[in-house]
């Protein structure tokens, strides 16, 4: 039996969406499975039950208490080392290494961050399912850096709301192919599934969801640019897709990057180096940072800087 107990705040909808459609995308369950849960009064929107066709809007708070009778295994604890940057009773900040999947999914049921969290922490929030306890937001398998993990449902709701309301700032550093024309800017597009390759995301001329990324150049090298990206929205592969959209994909990106990679890398040089958030209990503003991984620094050490004349 699978149980899914979670609360989520609706964010970044361009228009109202049917409740069953929204929940199918959120949970990965089919619309028929979702309708069964709704009909059995296991879905609450702003603490009221609604029908499958109810139109969800930004700011709605949706609480789920799903039950599905299928054969499925819950994520199990695994003794995997973790780089814990910060921890208290409400949340923890984890520096995730490149190559680690955040939560179990088809093809990666074990050795994930969730498996490690279950071993290291006695309590975690419900998350969005039995296989996502504590997970407030995600970063890609081959992206490294900081993630916030909730230890209780109250903290989870607060942190998720901050992300939805764009008051939790996620900063990334990336090494890009070529040199960006502008020193800083904002990319605003629609992002959705690539119509020719469903495993990829892409910038779309119609449909998709709005994606906003701010960037600034940190350093220029011959043939490369070191840049900082700050997410305003959190779409799947957003920075990687936007870097490609700029014409300067991330070095090492096997999905969105150039074919002939110069460096022998396991994944993209994209690192979530800073998180800014408000503590769910004390309401104190907090900032967390971590340094670039050694393999990232090693590549930078091989590059020749572009001297800027004053």
C-alpha cells in the first residue's frame, strides 16, 4: 500500500488548472487514480473538499492524504555519508555531491539522497510521498550543491511557501561555453517538455510554464564564462535549458551541452553554492554557502583569464 500525505502551496501558474490535472503532474499518479482519491475526500483545497474539475489558482493550499493499494516498497535507510552544512530541529542544509539522485525514481530506487537522509535523521517531513520524505526542492543528479531538507511538516510548509513566493533564493555557479555578450541579465521564457524528445525540457514558443532566471558574469576566460545564476522559478533543468537558450550551454552537460566536450567530466559544471531563507520558527533570515567541488576548481585552474583593461 502506498500512502501520500503532504501539503503544497500552488505557485507559478499562468492560468487556472483543473485540480486533477495539477495533482497528476505534482504526484505522478494517473488522473483516474487522482479522481478516485478526490471522490473519496482525500484532497483538501484551502481545507475544503473539491471536485476533480475544480480550478486551482496560485496561492491555494492543497492537502493530500492519498492511499493506493499497489505493491511498492518505501524508501529504506542506507548508510551513505552526507555533507551536512547545517542542522536544527526544523531543517537541515545538505551539500549534495554530483552523481547522487535526490529521491527514488524509476531506474534509481536505491543509493539516493532520501535513502541517506532516512539513515542520518530520526525525523523528516512527509514530503510529497513515501519516497520523498523531507524533500522541499530538488537539484539534478549531476548538479552539486545545497538543498534544504525539512524535518517536520510545519517547517516543510514554511519552506515550500518561501520557494513559491520567491523569498527563498537559490544561487548557482556555472561554467559556460564561450563568452556571454552581457555582464548580467534576466532570462524569461516558457519551459516545457521538448516535443521531439520527451526526456528533455526546452524553451517553447507556446505552452509550458513561465521560467525566470537572473544571471551575472563572475569571470571571463578564453573560450569560457564563469557565471552566477539565481532562480526566480524552479522548472525542471531550468538553468541548463536557459544556458543553452543563451547560446552558451554549461560545460560538461551531456544533455544540453555541445557534443565535443574538452574536459573529461561526469556531468555539468553547475553548483548550487548559496541558499538564502527565513527560519520557519525564529523567522531569522539565514544564508548558507559551500565552496566549489574540487573537479570544478580543477577545470578553472586550466583556463586562461581574459585580462580586462581599465
